[in-house]
C-alpha cells in the first residue's frame, strides 16, 4: 500500500498488510499469490519498458540511467528485480513494518533501493519526476482511485510511462477474486479485497486520460492451475495490466 493523503488511503488496509510484513518474502506465506504472479508481471514490465525507452531487451541492465518509482512497494518484490535491471528505484509504502522488511531484504541482497515513508503527493509537490511509475495490486485497496492516480500521474516525466495492475469489476472477478481466492482456495486472508473497489479497464483508462496519460496497452493475467503459475493473456476479465505514457509536449504548440 502506498503512502497517500487521506482521500487515497485506508488505514485498515495498511494494518492488514503490516501484519504480514515479516513473512512477505516467504514464497509459501501470505504473499504466495504475489510470488506466483511476479514472473508474468515482470515480463510485461520489462517488455513494455524496453520497447518504450528503446532499450536492448537482451541486456543485463537495460534500464541503466532511468529512474523508477514503485508505489505501494510492500517488501520489495518488484523493486528488487527492477533494481537488478538497472533502474534507480524508489519504493514508497504506508506501512513502516513493510518498509523495514524491504530495507532488510535489499541490504542482505546488496541492493541500493531508496525506500521512503512518503506520500506520492509529497513527492509530486517536491517536483520529483520518474521515467517509470508502477502501481501494482494497489488500486483495489484505495478508496479514491482518481485522487490516487492524480498524484501518480504527476510523478511521470514527459516521455515517461506508468504501469498499473488490478482487478476488473464484473461477476466473474467477484467469484474468482473474492469468493474463490479468499473463501475457497484461501490464497489471501478473508477481507483482503473489496469488490466495489475493483476497476473496469475503461474506468481506469478514463481516470488516466483525465490526468494527462495516454493508454497504450492492456494485457490479462490468467492462472494455469495444472502448472500453478500465471501467464500473460488476452483475457482481461479478472486480472489485468495497463501500460500508459505521458506524451512529450509538441514543440510547435509549446512555443505558441
């Protein structure tokens, strides 16, 4: 969960994740679904950002020289691989215990990551800008998606990109994301998700456009029970990823 102003943060959500902080890096603990989801998420992020920034996808550190902000970074499941790919990473989260777990794990791995207990709004007002901003599995935990993305969008530098992942909102996502995940399979603790906070891709796209971002791509995340893994797909009915960018100003219009 990201550190956000009151309109975009839910203290109960923060407390729920704080209770799991010490076990976040355990692949068989409460964060097991995220560990399984991570390879597909990282594939989407790497593929989209190497193409967007014109970087060599075969390079070990294709994003050297670029800055990335991981909003709602948790204990660093995405911040760490992004650092290994060359980004200068800043991770922000509302949970002090989560940040402590993130710092300890990064230090043990020899990774330099700036984990900060700051609001996205504070970073934006300080003039901070990033080449890439991530908001993964965060949107469904904030009460005001518009306020959340108003701050997130301000942090994307012109020519930069934003990637978000969340749940679609429809009967199928309720059955799979709430009933199955929480009550039947017990992948996550009961009460983790509020279906009313799930966002349809069209709703999320409208919010991002309102704040100056242009939607470039959508991809679904589909679970393969037989293999126990997630993969990218065209099915955006339940889980999906969204890629958007902030266009650079047109020089001809900027000088008028």
